[in-house]
């Protein structure tokens, strides 16, 4: 038998690692342990499936277990890893259906265990009628409830990416929607002034947004199902409750095995995605912490883009090649109905945490030339280092054509550009797509002027 690689987790990071390793070295014995029913699927697509944009769950699956097996990967579905013995090089497994246990040895171990939803530790949070949004099984459960129980009122707990996307899905399904968030404004990945724009737009869509509001529990009906969300301001009636409160690294197995965890409880890895201090243990995806290239600190960013890239790095190294994952700048986009939301880099309080002296500008503009009938409003916020003018962060809120402008800012961050250098960027222009001065360039110019005046 050749070198055996055991991968724990069969979604983006795990299957990217398995496929790349097998592609580069067909002689590898690659075994994937997946406790669920799907491999290589898009969890990010669940809100759009629930909303009705995606007709069939199969559209969210990039490759089935059978397709991976035909490529020589031993994919074992319904198999859960319950213990890691990193000294002996073994994984203890349990069959989800029968409960039968077994042990499997490895030469290399890849941990791609993903993340788990944050659930408020309050009464009733695990009751029927309360749904997470993490796996395709979660999406199926939500759709089943919508189709069979015909709910009229939904309460979404949490106003982050998943929260606002699920709020949109429920609105489009015809439900009355309330979003409850502990933060002062929804989308706390933005600064509060930009989050306030999201708040106003959500209310304009008919969504009841309750901020700075703590959830104290879920009240149950006589049938044991959720009937209301209990808050400091009273009960909010709910036929369905959706949790959009964020995630944390799924590293319980790793912690029990004594593997090193970081500030956010994610696995700490080197540039090749090898777990620090372990020559033959690798990790990728939502269970790891990444280097933040702007702050220089370790951060946890749970996105499928990073998971796929990190998995490919692991697979390349296991397959005899060489690859590294340099880090992230923290770029993300989302939407709620016709409002697009984007961010990259640091927020104001994060600049304070790492010791930057900073300044900021906010610009209101349009996504196309003002006279063009497709022009839509857009607000761009840039944060720059006070002395040098180096771009530290960007946030964008606007209508159609707004969000992907964040990519120009992400490239500027990646290359440590100053806002003065950004003013000369050769961005695309035509009246249907941009004013003569793109909103990003207007913001960069104003930020550069502010930097000059503050010197």
C-alpha cells in the first residue's frame, strides 16, 4: 500500500486537497471521511436556494461522492471522525447510521472540519422550528418547513452576512420578517455609519430591524415548536426562527488531540498549511486561522474562496509539489434584495487595535454616469493611514453595480498601495458602468487630499 492521506471533511477545503493531491500523485491512497450526505457543495448558495433562485439542490453540488470516487478517491460518506491519535497516526471513526466504530491509520492527516454555527446559549434554541444555515441538510429542512407549514412570520437572529441573506430569502417567500441583532447596526463587518445605511435600506424593504437587542430565549408552543423569540423588548412572534449569528472554527477534535489553536480557536498553520509543530498534519478552510495581510495578525475568515485555495495548497504539497497560502485582506460581498454590501481590509476599531493612526472619507456617488438611466446610488468609505496614506480598509454600500468595485480596493490593499497611488488607477469607464471619475477614485482622491492636509 502506498502513502495514505486521510482527509477529515468532504467539502471545499477537504475535497480540494484530496483532488489536487491525487491529481499530482496518483499513487497516493487518499481517504476522505465525511459525516454528511454531500461533498463539494456551496453552503454560500443556501440562502439563494431558499429564496428560489436555485431550483435544485444538485445545482449547489460541484462534485458528488461518486464523481470523486471515479477519480480514485476513497470517499466514505456517513462516517464521522470522533477522535484523533496524532502520536499513533490514527483516526477513530463512527458510522453515523449504525454507530459502529473503527480506526484508520494515516501517513498524513488533513483536517478540513469547517466551522459550526454560533448558537446563543438560551432556552429553546434547539427546539423544532429553529434552523441553522450551515449545510445542505439545513437548507432542506428550512425549505421543508416553508412548504409544509406555510409560516407567515420569520425572525432572523443575527444581522451578519447569513442573517441579511436569509432575511431577503424570507421576504421573497412572502413572510413578515424581523431581524434581531445585538450590535448597534446590522452588518457589523462594516463600521456603524455604513451599517446604518444597510439598516435604513432593510427597513425600506419592509424588514423590521431590531438592533442593540439581546435574545433571551425561544418560546415554545403547545406542540413544542418555536412560536416566538424572547428579547429584552418582549416577545417577537415567529413561525420560523433562522440563526444567522456567525460561526466559529470546528476544532473540538483538534483541541482534544492537543493540536495548537489560535486566538479565535482556529488551528494555527504555517504558510504551507501544515499544522504548527506537526510534520504530517495539515489543515485548511474554516477550521484554520489565516494571516491578515493588513494588520499582520491572525484572523478567522470563513469563506469558500479561502477554503478552496487553502485546500489546493495542501494538496499540492502532499502531491510532491510546493505551494504556500500567503494570507487574506478580508474581502467579502453580500446583498439584501437590491442593496449590495462589500468590505475589505480593516474597520476603524481594528485600526485602533493594531495601532494604526488613521483617517477616513465617505463619498456618495452613482454607479453609472449621472445622466444614464441605469445610474444607481453608491456610498464608498476608505480608511487610510494618516502619515503614509496607505489604504487600510474600504466599505461600499449601494445598488446594482456597487459591490464588485470592492475588488479594486482589495487589489490595492494586497499591493500596499497608498490612496494617492489609487487615484491613478486605470479603471474601466463608459457611461453605463461608471461616471468619468469612478466612485472609488473620487474617494481615493479625497482621502489623498486629507492625508496631505494632515501632514
